[in-house]
């Protein structure tokens, strides 16, 4: 009987692990789509290929960390700024002001995860939150999450 080398048995697992090395954005909302716009790309030739999509409820999108179009640093620890909006809620802004245009945005590492969710704390001003996770599953967004807020009433 011929013996199969161990490295052949590990090959499928290695392929799965390699595929999982990406950042992902998940729309956990049941009835709203979300828009995702990557901040301006540092290389002008790639700016038209940057991430600019709408995710239907329950859908997700991933970007391999080596894809320089949606992860300009091309590294696992590279940071990408994303502007995330809730469709049908034009005044709701997710994240904190910053980035190149001082617009609200959230950041994700090359192999991190963002989840857009209904705020479990039932807030009129903050109806949605984003949970941010590191590759090891550690929650980076704090106890209240990253706020998606309506503007303050004056």
C-alpha cells in the first residue's frame, strides 16, 4: 500500500486559510442596503478601481489583503478607510470624522472584519452600529460599537 505524504493532506486546509486572509464587510441589517466607498486611493491610476459598492441586506464583500485596489498597503496590517452609509437614511453617518476629506469613516485592517448592525441599545440618534473585529476575533469597536448617527437636532 502506497503512503500519501502529509503535505498533500494539509494542502486543502492551507488553501482555505490562504483564502480567508482578507478584510470583509458584512451587512447584518434585515431591511436596508449599505453603501461602501473606499477613501481616495493613494495611487491615482488605481482610484477608479477602489471599492465602491452597495451591499444588499444579509450580504457581504471581502477584499484579499494582497489586492492593491481595495487594500492599498497590500499587507495584513494595512489600514483602509471606508465611508459606510445606510441606504434610505441619507443623514446617518458611520464612524468618526477623519481621513482625507474629513468625512465620517471607519477603518479596517487588511484581514479584519466589519459588521453593520442594528444598535441593540435602541437609540433614536444612533440607530445602527458597526462592530469591528481583528483577525483573531477580538472586538475592536468597544462596548457600544462604532456609531452610525443621525445629526443632532438644534
